[in-house]
C-alpha cells in the first residue's frame, strides 16, 4: 500500500495493539498534551517514514514485534513489514522534553490540567540530554504553564541556556509573550513553534479559555524575521469542529507570513474525550491542499531540524510522506 494512504488510515485510528516479543525499550510516554497519562506509544517505521501510535488493547490495528525491533503491522487484512524505532526522549533522534508537565490553563482538548504534573529541574533536564546525546540530532523543548506565562518563559530561557553546551540545534514550543521570540533567538534557538491550535478565533476562544489568539499571531509575525521563513511553525488541530475551508484559509494566512502550519489530528482527550479522530479521507484531502499551499509559498517542512516536522510521527507532513 502507498505509504501516505496507509499512514492516513493509521492516524484515523491513532492506536495499535502490541503483541509478540517484549518491546519495553520501544515504548515512550508523554508528559504533556492530550497523550499525557496514557499507557504509552510507539513509533512504527518503513524505511525513512514513520508513524506514532498509542498503545490500546482495543485497537483494530495490531503490531507484532518479532524481536530486535523488527515488526509487522496488520490493518484491514493487510500486513506491512517495518521496524519499531526507539525514542531517544519522546521521539526518535531527538531529546524532546516537556519542561513543566503542569498547566494553569484548561484547554478543552488537553488532559494535562487534570494530572499531577511537575516541573523538571534544569540539572535534571541536562542529565536527560546527556543520557541520549550520542543518539540524537536535536533538542526540542516544550512546556505547560506552571505559574504564569511570564514565569514559564523565564524558566524555559534558563533551560535553553543550560542546554547550549551540547552544540545541538534547539527548537522551542511554549505559549509566547511579547518578547519570547526575540529572547529565544538571542540564545541561539533555531526554530520555534507557537500554536494557534484552532482554525478560527471563535473556536480558539471556546477551546482555550484565558489564552489570546492575537498574542500568538503577533508572536508568529515577530518570529519570521528573526528565525527565517520556514523555521517558524504552528500547530492547528484537525477535528475541533472547523470546516476544511476554515483550515485552508488559516493555512494560507500562516504560509503568507512565512510560518509552516502543522496539521495535527485530534487526539480525543480532556473534555473532548468523546470526539472522533478525523477520517483518513479528510486527512488526505487536507494533505493535498496543505502541500499545494506550502509549495506556492516556498516553504518546505522537510528542512525541519527540530520538533514535530522533523519527527513526522503524529502528522502527515508535506515533503516527507510520498
């Protein structure tokens, strides 16, 4: 089966049963976002392409680990041979670390506010990176908001300062304040991801009470002259109630200012736990539009060095799937 169609089907389900030989070394756990607090996930790859699936004993998809990372995926009567990829920290080839696994905000799609998350100490984060430095190509930092947006930013800046010693590309994704982009750039961060999350301001206000749609857009506008076109990203969740036309419009708006939109299929969690993930057909339709918008804007996610577009596990990423 063509990879892109297979991946769309897998993202529609979002999960897999796991059987066969022990695979503990291939299972990773999230401390932030909608996957926080779940039994874990794994990365299944075919050649250079990969997908991340949560582990769920009720999933209609099954991965059988044959040993040593070799695995077969079974879906819809088809068998696909591939490999389980070990996650260095959270994902393959990156030290992707959640600095604060707690948040004062209550975005409706996120489970973090209901979990007993904690903030990692800077020395702890440095030790984590030291433990995987020989098998990663980049460092990525994300974070909840433990006390306030301003205090979280200062803490993440201290984290970045401590990680510069590794001489690896660093990407950062946090909720931004007015000077966040400039301060991260001054520390040598090479990519940033400030997430508008929803395709419209009305949806954003409903999904993320207490946060500002315009503040995030302003941070994105300020970031492009600093980091460059194609080095600034923004997640848009697919499945919050938007139309395809809403998504096309916001992707064009982002691409016009030099920001790469990242289309993230909804993971039902938080107060949206009863929602459905977007269908494979919808993801494929949106992929074609997404690819066309980026091509016309001269933006290429395949150049990403950090964070989600470098990993590709959770999304269909133009330039990386065909």
